[in-house]
C-alpha cells in the first residue's frame, strides 16, 4: 500500500468509523499532520483537551486499525455498484465545495459530477407543498434544464422532488444530496427517482454508506445543497424547516438567494415572505430562468477572480 493510498484509507476510516464530523477531522489532522498519523496516536495523545474528543471518539479511533480491511472491502463493494468514494484532496471531488465553511471530507457519489454542473441552482421547499407549489418547482426544474443549468435538491418529497423531476423531464442534469448513507434511499418512495437521477446526474452523500437518515444528517446536507449551487430558490416554505436553513446557508456561503413570490400568500409560504423582505430575488415563474442563469455565470466568474487574487496574494506572501 502506497503512502497516498494509506492516507486515503485512513481518511475514509476516520470519517466512516471514527465518529467524527468534518471540523473534528480537520482539527485532528491539523494537530497530528495527517490522517494516518491520527490512527497512530495513543489514547493519551487523542485525549488532550485541546482536541475536544469525547471518550467514545477516542475509543473508536483507537480501534480503527482493525477495521481498515473491512472498510477497504466496503469501498470495493461500492465500486461494483458504480459508487465512487472520493476524498477532498482527489480530482473527482467537486471543487466548488472546497470554498464553503466546513466542507465534507469524504463523499460517496453514484453517477458523475461533471464540470458542466457548475453553475447549478438548488430548488428547495416544503415536503408538503400546494399543488401550485409542486408544479412551480417542476416547471422551474424544467426551465433550468433548458438553460443547461444543473438542478440540485435533497431528494425530499414535495418541492425537491418537483425540481428533480422537472430537470429530468427537460433532459437536463440534476444532483440529489442525501441525508443518509448512499445505500439508504430516503424517502423510500423516491428510490426509482434516485436511480434516474444517478443516470442523468449524481447522488451524493457525505455519510457512511449504511448510515440511516437522522435530523442531524438531514440538516448537514442542507449546507451541501447550497454549497454545490450558485443560487438557491425557495419555492414554498414556512419560516422554519430545511429550506430556510438552506437559504441561510446560501447567504453565509455568498450564494444568490431567491424565493417564489406568490400572488396570494398562504401559510405554506410564510418563509418566502420573510426571505423576500430580507432582500431575496423574487421569482414569479419559469420565464425568469434565463435571467437567473446569467446571474449564476456572473457569480462563478466573480468567485473565480476572487480566488485567483487570493492565490496570488498568498504566493507573494510565501515568497517574502
């Protein structure tokens, strides 16, 4: 096993069986220098207060060496199911995610994430939309497909499903972010849709492959929906829930926030009213897809210029 493959396996092992999140993982690697070095650390070293690990995490990391062969077999089994496991330092990792706070360390991807998936738009909203809300999500997904813009969603029932199915109907690409492991499709009724998405885009999960959905995982995936996109469109949402969290994440990540402006507001779109009052771009229908698409390309160009400037400044600093 090469040092690079050993580091890769150690990184995957820590994320799948070390009871760590991305922040905890990076704190450990920053302290010890590499994922492999973390696995070689003693229990006393891992228990240092500055590392902020719980006792169960120290125990889990201490037993990882014995689990690595099984994890390697699991990676191979996933590959046979056309699921790729990619770390944040590898070429298959979506580069746009590296620019968000707390990016995932390891991703499981069924299907393919392509360069054309940036820019993308996230279409989100309540799991129990009105008929008009579902239709709006579907029509928006189809309209963005017509603009060659990838549609991102969370595979949830309701508005997310409308966005995904609209993109597929329009012959476009769509990406679903799971709040569970890649082998656990949730909700169950979207299993067939999930594999259609994998054929015409990608399904992505940062959770261990067999992880069940949980509130924490569903909340964590919201930051990836906005992170993969250049804009988030909230179709229908109350003032609480995942769609509003996704919109808030989008603001923190420097993304464009949009909300459907309904002619007759109702209880399922009180979140929309709040977003619009806070400056979200009003969306009245799919005819605006072309204008939003133009904004997405401008956002991408702006961020690329900022990244290039930052890289130049860092290089000059390092040369001093």
